[in-house]
């Protein structure tokens, strides 16, 4: 199988004009993409905030309605992730990186909570052989 060879003058003309061709192409694509995202910024942020509110509501309903401790901790994690998504959306609105920095702290707290919750669930299961939160109701204040 043989491949056609390009002439040296063709290769030289393409490589000589490559920076200007690349600059024109990237500028036009960048302008089109930038205008697309600028027009859809409000819609994107509204959708992110709506998804965040739905996630938080699902987590809250799950936490209040379930009695299994593992499900309750998972619903707490879902609420943390909803708050993180809202922080990222608000950071995008204000063109500020502080929302993303705050998400790092939210993820750190969520990781610590997950580690403590797992240890607590294992300890409680060994004592009562159940993960039902009603079994531990005597820990409440009178």
C-alpha cells in the first residue's frame, strides 16, 4: 500500500501559515462558544439551583421519614452535596472562586461525617443487632 507524498512546497505553505490560521480559527470558535455560554449563564445557574433544591429536599424528606441509620446518614450526605452544588452555582453567578473554595470545606466536613457515622453505625449494630433508630430512643432527653 502506497501513500501519496505531498510536495515540499505544499507542506511549507501549510506550516508557514499555521499560526495565523490557528489564531483565526480559535478566535472565531472562542467567540461563538463564549457568546453561547454568556446567553445561557442565567439558565444554567437556575437549573443548577433547581437541581440543588431538589436534591436537598429529597435528602431532607429521606432523613425525616426513614428510620434506618445508614439511610439517614446517606440522606445527610445528599444534603451536603446539594449545598455544594448551590455554592458552585452562586460562585458562577458572582464570577468568584470563593464558592468553589467553600465546596472543598463542605466535602471535608462530609468526609469526616461519613467516617464518624460508619464507626458509630458499626458500634451500634454490635450492641443491639439492629440499625433502627427507634431502638435507640432512650438516648433522647426526657
